[in-house]
C-alpha cells in the first residue's frame, strides 16, 4: 500500500533535508501537519508544498525569496 502520511523524519528524507529544517517549515506555517501522537504530513500536502515553492529560496522559511542563479550554478 502506498504511503498516505509521512513522519517528519520520512518527509525530510523525501525532501533530502534534515528533520530540524522540516520542523522549521512547519513552524513557519509552510507545511500543514496532523498531530497523531507525533506530527504527520500528508503526502498530498508535501507534494503541494514542493510545487508551490518550486523556484524559491527557502533557506530562511520566514523570508522566502525568488531563486537567483549565478553562472557557477547554471
């Protein structure tokens, strides 16, 4: 059966980031969660988040910027 919800740790793995950073995204209100013992993130919510913020710099979840590329990054 396909996963419908992810733990924070699982979501971080999907996003190739760290669980602490996922908690920051949650605290900033960017990723909605359910509290089922611990935070759970619906797969659909995670996909929506990734689509919505594609092309954005989320280094600081409280100050989202448009992604700027330099020649070295292209």
